C-alpha cells in the first residue's frame, strides 16, 4: 500500500534512490524558489551568466586532455540511448564538461541531476514551468539574465544557468551538496531528491570525470 500522499514522482524518486535507472516520461523537477538577492550577489550571478566564452575545453597538459577524451568516449556511449545522434551527443557532453568545470562543480553530479530533472530532454517543461535540461525556473531569466525565457531552451544557456544556480546554492549552503541539491529542487532538507541525484550520479561515474 502506498503511503498517504504518495505520488508517481515519489515512486520514481524512490526507484532512483535504490540505484535503479529511471528514464522518466514525466519531468521530476520541483522548482527553485525565488528568493531576494543582495545586489552584489545578483551582480555576480548576472556576470557569470553573461560570460559568453565558447564551450571549448582547454587543457594544460596532454594527460588531462587524454583523460577528458576517455571520459567523453565512455559517457557518450552510455548516453547513446537518450541521444542517438552522435554530434548532438558530443556537443551536449562537451558543454556539460565545460560549464561544470567553469562553475567548479562535479560533472558526474550534474549529469545525475540532469537525468533526474529532465531525463536529458532539451525541451522538457515541468508542471511548475521549469524549462530544459536542468529545469530552470523562468524567474531566473528576469532575475539574473536578460528576461528572455525562451532562451532557456538553448543548450548552453540552460546548462550555464543551471550550473551557475547550483554553484550559488552550494555557496549558500557552505559546500553542503545535500542541502544545495534540495534547494535546487525547492525541497530543501528533504532526502528524496538529493538521494535520487546521488543514485543517478552512480550511473555516470567515471574515473576521469
């Protein structure tokens, strides 16, 4: 018997928390909560979003480049089911790598988050209006962007916003990933969402990530 108030979303999160792959047909996103931002914080986030450097990884030595290529090859193979087109898949992974490293995030964790949030669907929309791969709430476009909500479906824009927002939440939570993930989902302090991301993260683990 399901507990009172148990929903399909709870069931899918529970499956993921047990380490079982979940490729949702419905978006599992909650929604980031709009909170007041100090002018200095808003300015810093806006500057991070506005940086339009192309998503081309750069490496200081050959071994780091080879490690990246090993990761890219292995992860591309795992993602083939969700993104059959090779070029689309490579561009997506290259951008994920670039944006996570740029924001100082763990690439594998972000892949787990994307799986839980959107199932790697570029045009996913949640019941509360969150958009794209990392399920960005429209208010962020106004708060730290240029107000262009449709642009949140652009691959790099979406990943840029998602990584900058997650970095912001990690800073707010003083590096506590569990609490930051809950804040990202609008369920701060509750275990279901962070546990689902951690379970999905294991599916994308790679020594060179």
